[in-house]
């Protein structure tokens, strides 16, 4: 069987390879591969690759090229359409483009300080294919020995600003003479001086002089700051008026021009002039909190950027544009004058939608739908209201009642509603104004009601939370819930379900309880700064039950637990971190690494975490070789009841995924997942579930292949994952595959996952 499978794949590869050189003329060669060989590890090969004028065909096994050759030049239009849209034409080796590439690579290396670099090409032909190599020797580089600043007469004030900021300079002594860094420093200095109110200053007024005389491999660098014109110094700019267009219509403005502006209504509020059509739908008191440009203040680039950032953060405007008009002043005036114009165009304020989706939960199929109403400016204070009515129906096996001869399906019904209300106003009895002005936090209130009727039990969930959201920078977002009340009521349960959970240490997780939680979540994402290599980090911390425990008058002890309003309340602390690293190898390939670690520690009034706060593994966004909630904890396996609902207090998970383009709308992925969940309490009577020093032996490992169909507005994902190491197996190695029956192992350990979007 193994030989047949291997032979089949070899045959496919050979067939595709043979067809890849179809439609080539006598003197044409398919560009089979392009490789850069360089001994200098300080030079990025991925950056060099961007200057290559010709690259080989993309896609695994060149499937897109095979599609092109298969469907090209057929009689029917639809085959040519497939060939041109899904397929990719063969890349023919071009000697002229190779020479141009050598020149571009040499120029790039020269800009990086390697003035004597050598770039040679080498081509190897194999039948009708060409393998291209670029051989690079960087040789010696030039370094910066001395740095000197020169300021034109009349602009000595620049010396105070620039020289006091040299600690932030991108140019350092003994650094390679990199022209790209010199250009970045020009941009940085332009921003520094613009932020110091020199509105008309630009990098054109900065030039470099490089002197390499008498210095072997070292240069002296002079940075010159020039006047606008001869003996005419730069001046600072102040604001006269700030105009805010709250519902700007660019089409009418272009068509009617002055007539459009003259028909706008005007409203003066705290030194701002608001212009609008018909109604002033957004309260000026809210808008000016996000506008840092003020009348009679000096211009500041930072304040301009902060204004754009916080206006975007209101998430109500699809157009935000800031422009300026200089007002003529006497040449003898110390400062120049600007009028500022802020153009804002809101989104549609109200929307209705209906979302319908199919569900597949461990082989149980169903359907779910949401009726959604949204309002982005509920009370004219930029409040965002999101109201959803939810419903779901799923066919499910009742595993506790199922016998060998009974394959009956049961209906799982779920419905409820959810309301989220966000406002840019900070509702807190005590706060510091400096915090409000700097971060513009939003208050957030949410309500949720959910009713679940399952074959084994029926319960209802009520959730109320109140907290804040704010961004401390473009890369950092904070969520702080002061209080979250979560009430879970088990309305009814079958006797067999009760008997099952009564046997487990975690039985309290399923009982009625009332949770009072405070939690904090921090998200860091630096993709905006580096799109080719960036981190996405999510950290959570929450504490429950401490607030309720102070109210002894409301609490009543029954048996071993205190009750509040007749329900148990758990006490615990819980924290986790989700670290993701994204590396863009080139425009067609990405490598993604994810590591998750989470711990929940119950104490005090209950010795277990509530069921909805526990960790689980498996499924489309976890260890994909296992169905959701079917893995762990530890080496435990429920062979008696086979309830796929495993959860625990500790979770460690690692994922590595290599993503690559196949053709225009299809992306492939090869991945490996590892990890598990564990119980934190040794009293947990699920055999093998306890976390101890030998936890690595309980790691589950799975691998597989996935396809992602990119339809622009959403990505549909299919992942086929295979178990490699199963901690629940009794053999010492825990390896799934045995030599006696590989086909049976494949059939029993292959799991398919369907999802929307990327897994992480």
C-alpha cells in the first residue's frame, strides 16, 4: 500500500513536470529556479529578491502553470478564461532582464555602502529548463567616521532643536554608509522640525556632503540645513481659525464649488467653526476631544497626526482629511499664519443585516443565524450600538443514551440576544483629565442572554459587563472590564448526565453559579511598522469572586460553599498569553508561528473553574488533528461515555504554519500543531489529567495540509490534519502509526476542519 501511494504521487509530479514545458519555442527555456548566493549575512536576501526582474512560476508543483498549459488555446472561451485567470503563463528566461537585474543588485549594494560589490549571473540549462544564479561578493564597505551639522545663516535656532535630538538620530559614527538610512534620517529631521512649528520645512532643505579624501574606507559626513531662499530664514506657523466640516460632500463641493460652501450652516463652539448641511448630527463637544489643533496655537505635526488617529478611532468617519491655507502676512512678522480645514464624511449611521452560516461541530451539522442592527451615532455623541438576535439549530448525538443499535439524532436548540454599547465618554466617578486627553478611552456596556437546550441538559446564561477600551499607540490596545457578571442556571438535566458528572471531580463546573469578574486584556500588533516581519501579542488577566466575598451580609454558607442570591460564586485568577510571529518570506510565501500558554487557578469558595472559563483544545483554531474539545486533559481518554467535551485549567499550544500561493484565489498551507490541556488540581479523578514535571510526555502532535479560498470579503478554509502523537495511547512512544496497517491508521486519525478566516 505504501509503495502504491508513493508511486502515485511520483507519477503526478512527473506528469506536471512534463507538461510545464509545453508551448515553448525552439530557443526558449522555462525559468525553473532563481537563487541568490551571497556570503555576507548582513545583507537581506529577501530584500535583494525584490530587485530581480524575472522570477520562476509560483505555486506548489507549479500547478498554476500546469492549468495554463492544459486549458490554453482550446476552442471554447471558458477554457481560455480558466487559463488566463486561474493559470499563469510560463516565465521564459530572458538574458536582457538578467543583465538589468545585475545592474539593479549592484546599485542596491552601492546604496548600502558596498561600493566595490561584484554581481555575476550564472545560468545552467537542463533540457528545456533554465536555472539562474546570482553570485554576489560585497567586498569592503564604507563607514562613517565623523558627523558634522551645518546651519545656514539666519536659522541658528535649528541647531538647538536638531542637536538636542541627536540621541534619536538614525546616523551613528562607525556605521556603514547606507544611503537608505540617510534618506530615512532626512524624513525624520523633516518631521522633527515640522513638529516644532516649521510648517513649510521639508527634506529638500537638507543635503549631505560626503568626503572620502585621505580616509581609507571611512568618510566624513556633513549634514547641511539650507534657507528657503538666500538669507531668508524659516518661520514658525500659528493657527488663526480651525474649520470643521462634519458631513463633507466632496462630489457637491467639486460640482458646485463656492455655492456649496456658501450654503453650509455655521456653528461656533469653543474657538472652532463647525460647518454642516441640514443637521449637526455629531455633538461638537465630542469632536473637539479628538482634535488637538487649536486656535492661536503653533502648528505641530504630532498634533496633526494625533488628530487623525483619534478621529479614525471614533470609527464613524470614512473620510478624514486635513488641509491648510496660508494667510498673507507682513514679511517683518515673526510668525506666519495658517487656517486649518478638517473635512469629515461619516459612514451610513444605521444598518441592518442578516447573517446565516452552516456549522459543523465534530461531525454534528447545523445552521445558525444572526439578525443585526447597528447605529454608529445613537445619541449624537458617537455612541456605537450593536444589537443582535441569535439562533442556532444543530443535529447531535446523545452519546449518553446511544446504544449499539441506536443511531438516533437529537436537536440542539440555542437562541438569545446580545447588546453592545460603546461611547467615547469616560463614565467613571474619578479620573485624571490628562489620561482622557491623551488616550480618549471609550466606555463599553454589554448585555447577553443565551438559552441552550441540549439532549443532556438545558441551561440559560446571562452576562452583563462594564469597562473601557483605549489605544495608547497605533500598536497597543487596552481592554479593562471593571465588572462582569455572569450567571449560569442549569434548568434541567437527564439522570444519566447527572450520574456522569457526579463521578468527576469537576462536577461543580456544571452546577448553577454566579461569577463576578474583573479582567484586563492587552493587544500589541506592530504590523503597521513592519509588514514583512511582525508580532501580534494578546495577554489576558482576570480575577473573580473577590468583590462578592466582601459582602458577608449577602452571602450565606450552605454545606461547604457560600451562596449569593441562592447561587454559588467561584473565586479564581486566570491569565494567558497568545504570541504570534508573522514572517513574509516573499510576496508568495509566509511563515507563521504561534505559542499559547494559559493557567486558571481556583481557590476559596469553589475548588474548580466554572465550565465556561476552562480551557479546551482541538478544532479548527487549535490542534487540528483532534475534533474540538476531544483532546486531553493530559493522557486522559473517556472510553466509557465518549462525551466530546473535555476541558481543564492549563493549556499549552504551539503551531507552525507555512503558507504559499497556489493560484489567484487559492492559497495552500502546511502546518504542525502540538500541545494539550491539563488539570491544575491533583484531586481531579480523570486518570492522567494532572499537570506535573513530566507534562511534555502528554504533548499531542498533529500535522496536515490546508487550502484557503480567498473571496476578498471572506476566506473559506479547509484543513486536513493527521494525528502523529496521541498522549492517550497506551504504548510508550505514543506514536499513532504502526507498520502493520498504515491505511487503517490514516483512516482513523485523519480529521477535517472547516473555518472562516485564518486559524491565527
